[in-house]
């Protein structure tokens, strides 16, 4: 087999491993993907009629405080100065998200100072104030008090996860900052922006190297393929970024995932909602949010005759659906431990990325973790023969 390394999946994790292995280590890399395009869920394309760039698998916002990752991604694309801000429509009124002093004062029809608002939220968090809860429900109440939790988090989370918030990890809600200032930036990171000429141009540049052979429409689990699991494992080192349970043929049971359905609509108006993302936290609206893609690139000269919106619906993934979010209930965590043990026994196969580690990684985290895998596992193996074994799928 005329390749040094097989990378299964061409999302940001796989692309980063392939790029480093080819350019830095001089390896011949074969990267396969079962989809007809590379880039995983970060892939985007221009909507035919309007030319507006649409993120095919839901909106992707790049942000990081990791200097190494920022320097790395800037080798492949420049970033715009887009700063993500989200609004949320609750009972006929629009509020800024994440919850900040503006949200608090609008919700309570008040003009609290930062100190007064903190005091109020502490009271409203009741017995959970000052604690360190491990589940999303208690963490949410502890962070913002019960009334704000019930207005903006409870039903949104219900629609997004369809899992009792008490059964979800607190880390999901800790993704969102709570601010006692009027700063309504969605992310806290040092660096933020969108690729100037689109996600796909960025992702294709990462794979554009003579040592990288990209094979699309190629399923790792189809034994008739040259680079199938049956043909490559044990022959060539593999970096696998697909779902970890699928790799082991679901031997320890199915891990639960959320998938999303995106309904795209082109409207004959210039502007539908005046912003890129509007959340819908009420129980009586079936979708979680609406994206309007023109607002991600105000610097572009898009048509004024039409706009593209996408309604996002969330549900449990069945077999055959695209997995997006690891649900990560306590049963899932038990199964994951069993899969990690299996992964350790799988020599010359490394597991990475959101699907391969069953972790809610953002793009910059997937890239950072791929760079670490190259440093800690792949480079030592190819330069000094260190064994290529996974220390567990969490690495
Ligand atoms: N969330 C919420 N209300 C909102 C926005 C977020 O309750 O208006 C909660 C919800 O549980 C969600 C989590 O915060 O799953 C993380 O939100 P984020 O926007 O980071 O999710 P992503 O953009 O990755 O889907």
C-alpha cells in the first residue's frame, strides 16, 4: 500500500493531522471521507441563486485564545474582523445573549448597576448560589438565577438536547459567559473572525499538498474499498476521526448523539432579521435558532434582492443521521470508558476529533488537539519508532 498514514475523515482534526504529517514529517498521507466533499461539518458553499455563503452543517464561528492554533490557521486563510453576537426572542421581545447586564436590565425592567445585578442573581440562585454544581440545571440556576434560567435556558436546552437538564453535564452551559457589563460578545476569546474567502477555500488549502491524496465518497467500513478498515488496520498507521462506537461496531452499545435538521429558505427581501443568529428559547417554537448568512459577511457585496435563512431543529440522531453533538449522559460516559479501553488495545490506530473522542470540541479545540497528537504520537513514531498506541480516545 503506497501510503505512510491513512486519515479517516477530513474535518478539521483530520485535515490538521494530514497537513502536518505531509508538510512537516514528509509522509505520504491518504485521507478518506465518505462524503463528496472535504472539511467535515465546517464545509460551506455559496447558495446558487444569491451567491451567499451558507454553512451547510450549521453556522461555524471561528474563535480561539490559543496562540499556536491562531498562528497555524492563519497560514491557510486570513480572517475578517467579524465579532459574533447573538440575540434571543422570548415572548415577543428580543434580548441580547449571552446573558449580560443588558439582558438582566431589560428582563427585570430595571437599571441595576453591576453590583446590584450580582446581588439580585445571588438571591435568585437560592440555595445553589456559590456552589459548584455538576449538572446543567443546577449550574444554570447557580449562574443566572431561576427566572432568567427559565426564560432563556430551560426550554432552549430542552429543544436542543431533549434530555433532562439534570442529566446533562454542567460544561455545556459553562460554554456561555455570563457578564455583569453590557459586553454582549458571544465569545471571550482573544482571536475571532471568519475566513475571508470562505470556509471551503481555507479547508481545501490545508489539503493542497502533493503528499496528500484525498479520496472522497470513500467509506472506511466498505470492504470493497482499497482503504477500508479491513484492508488498512494492521498494515498502515491510521488516524480515525469517525464515531468511536461505529469503529468497534457498537460492541459496547450506541453512544447518544444529537443531530440537527436545517431548513433553508431564500426570501425575496434584503434583510430578514437584521443579525446573523436569532435564538428562540420558548417552548412553543419548534426550532432553536434562525441563521441569516448574509450577516456573517457584511464586508461582502451580496445582492440586496434576496437573503438566505436557515431554521435549525434539533433531535436525537438515529443510525444514518449525521452525529453533531455528544449528549454525554452518565450511561454514555460508562460506554465511553469501555470504548477507550478498546481503543487502547487497537495498535497503530489513533482516535481523534469530536466524533472519535466523543467530546464537544469546537473547531479551534479540534485543531489544537490534532497538533498535540502530531507532536506526541505521530512525530515520535515516524522519527524514532515510538509505538503508535492510543493512550485512550481522550487524547
Ligand atoms: N443555551 C441556551 N440558550 C441559548 C443559547 C445556549 O440554553 O440561547 C445553552 C444550550 O443548552 C446550548 C448550550 O447553551 O446547548 C451551548 O450553546 P452554544 O451556543 O455554545 O451551542 P452551539 O452553538 O455549539 O450549538
